[in-house]
C-alpha cells in the first residue's frame, strides 16, 4: 500500500501544489516547472527533483536539491509538464505554505523558496530558521 500523493491541483496562474492530510502544502510555480522540466529532459528516464530540508546552513536549516530516480512510498509528488518534484513528509512540515520558484534576473538564475514559516534567512537564500 502506498501513501504517496500525486497532485493535480492547478491554480489559476498555472502553479501546481501538493498538500498533506494535515494541511501542509507546497506550491511549484510555472517558471520552476518549466526549468525543472528542462533539467530533467537531459537526465535518464524517471529522474525526479527531490527538495528536502536538512539541519545546517548559517541559519539552522537548509534546502537541498537532488536529482533522484527512486521515491519513497510516503513522498509527496508534484507532476506537471514533464517536471516531477518530490518532497518527503518531514521536509513538507518545514516548508508548509512555501512556493518553489525559479528566478532569472540581473542577479542570476536560481531556484528560490518563499517559505512563510521562515523567521530568518541568510544572505544567500539557501538557509533559514523557524
């Protein structure tokens, strides 16, 4: 039996989100979906982007991005437009309400996570505290 959640909930702006039974959710923006799809198109069939939260970084927690081919039964899954993003249940709790975005501006290109639970962050934007 699998507890994995695949989402089909699309918002008006084209973003796609996943939510747990407890209400924790993560949304992936259209620009992030396009970029992830481009990245995965150069990888082996079945490759997915895993986003997780780990202890560390200058503010206490940090985001980690990995390309993986395996997923766990309890992972939360966002699939759309050739992009597959997975988040484990523990990380989802720390990211609840977050929007994963991809920004390409004068400062450079990067994935950015707008996390409403973060009370502080570092200058580079990859670590946060709650």
